[in-house]
């Protein structure tokens, strides 16, 4: 074999090494969102502007919903002790749950400049889990008699989405077209992920018994988790079928959210029975702890709950022995320029083409 052909194979090997890196996450800067005076906070949802909602302990020990832009704002409650923010839309409106006066029940709420009680489906308790640009909320509520929880979609009133044949369903995500994702009992008693547009569709499982869905993007692609054959639980991404996203080396993983590019975030065991680390999935699953700049010193990111369309991520991690909400933003100074990768691949392709032409002339 000629030297030129050896060079072409070397270039091919180089290209194969470079191409997978194109799908890897960038290097991130970690911002500690702090707390509302207590020792714990969790980031649950993030909008297109990077505004985060979640919940935090206050100095008095209660848990309150927050909205974070450049500082953490306490959203208060519906008159009771505690509240939590779970979803936020591009207008900054938050959806969540709050104790009502007397703490006799927890109700779904939305918050713009004040907190609004969304009521229930006739039962005692309800939770607002996600909200879209139109202000439509997905969540779940007890029905009359409190015998079961049903998924709902709320616009100006609360609509019961029913179940997949069982007694319980939960609405956990909603996209810009008001398609809802969640999970529901089926008639046999197992729990399956669903996607609801005008009716509820069973998304099945990865070969095991149960599944759930936690995120949905504008294309209707769903992220969630499912039992696999053998009993472990794996994160999945569902378009027209369910794709196993694998784990970070442990037995189980769980998807939490998905953006319009199909990037998924969540949490995975890193060793069998071991610690949970936050992950990012594009064409492979990545431990976010391995993609932090110097600001990540001292952090262990254990869960990622939200990702926006610009790739910013929120969740919770351990810093200084406390659980704090974080915001990850790509660190441009530490991220290879896209043009650099394009140049390297272009050089590889050109080299291979030149080698083929020279070989052809000699034939």
C-alpha cells in the first residue's frame, strides 16, 4: 500500500474521531442560583430567556416557589405554608402548586404578577406542572370524591383528559400546540407514558412493565423513562417509536425535559446502585459534570430538570454540602468554534478525495 493511501486511512481515522465530538455538549459555566434564605433550592423549569422557576427553603424553613432572572424572587403562596414552581413559559408566567389558606389542600396555580388559583377537577388537590406560551397549563387533579387523580389541560377552565383505561393519569408537560404528555394507568394496572392531542395515545414501554413521560417539544417528541426487560429503568426519547437513551454506567436513568432540537436532559446512575449525575443527550448520553469550566469547582450536578432552545439547563446539585439550583450556560471562551470543526472535517474530506484521484491516475 502506498504512502498516499496510508495517509488517506489516517485521515479517515481522524475524521471518525472528530465527528462524534460534534454532537457532544459544550463546556458550561455554572451559576449558583442561591436560596430564599434557607439551605436548599431546586431549579425545575427554564424559559427561552433563561429565567428559571423552582422551589427553595426560606429562612423560616418553609418551601416557596421562586422565579429567578438575575435574583431569586419569592412568589409566595395561595395563603398556606408552602408552594413550588414547576414550569415557566417565555412570558415568565410560572405554573406550580401551593397550599391554600388553612393548609387543607394544595392547588395548581399560575403566577404572572400575582398567584392565581386554578381550582380542581372537583376533588381536593391539584398540581400545575407545565405551561406553554399561550398560558395553557398541564397538570393533574383529584376528581370528585378524591378517588383518583386525572391529567388536566387548563386554558380558561380545567379539562379532564381521562386515562388510558385505568383510574389515574398525570399531565406533566405541554408544548406550544397544547399537546400534553404524561403517564396513566392502563386497564391492567401498569402505568404507561401517553401523548394527548384530541385523545390519549399509549406510547408503550421499552420492553418492561411501566413508563412515564416528562417532557414534550414543539414537534411532539416526548422524553421520559421506561422499564426495560429485566427491571431497570432507562431514559427514552419517543418520536414515532421509543428509543432507549442508555445510562451513564449505572442501572437506571430518567429523562426530565427535551428542547426543540431533541436534546434531552435528566439524571442517571453512574454506577450500579450508585450516585446520580445530571446528563445531557444528543446522539449519545453525556455526564454534565464532565463539561464544566472552572466555575464548576466544588459542584456535583445530580439532576437536570429543564433545557431551553438555546441549550441552557437548570436543575439541582451539591455545592458546599447543600443542594442548590443551578443554571448552565455555554462558555463560549471554552467551547471550540463550529468553524474549527468544519475546517478539520473539510480538510479530511479533501485529503481523501485527493488520495482517490492520485490512485485513479496511477491505475
